[in-house]
C-alpha cells in the first residue's frame, strides 16, 4: 500500500450519513442492514479486523463507531 493512501477520505469514498443510507444507495434492503459484528476470535487478527472496519467506517461515514463490535472473551482474556 502506498504511504498516505487514506489521507484524504473524500477522494477514496463518497460520504454517507449512516449505514442504512449506504445500504439503500447500493440497492440493498433496509431490513438487512448489519450494524453489529460478532468477533469470536481474540488476538492480533481480531484487533486488525476491528481497526480495518473502523478505518473504513470513518472514511465512508465520518464516524469510526458506525459499526458496533461484540467480542467474545474468556476469563483468561480479561486478566
């Protein structure tokens, strides 16, 4: 990837107000909008996934928290 490729989001993506308007613009059904994502893995891969989706959400919606993550954790993970 080229350094600074995401420095100007307006050149990479059109901005949308929310996830519903994004789905509608792409021809999807409003009843099938995904706003929560379950992460059932821990470790580096899970963190990279969350960071990637948040970066995309910021570029498209201007809000990195447009998608909500639900994370499964064991008692050992919480220590």
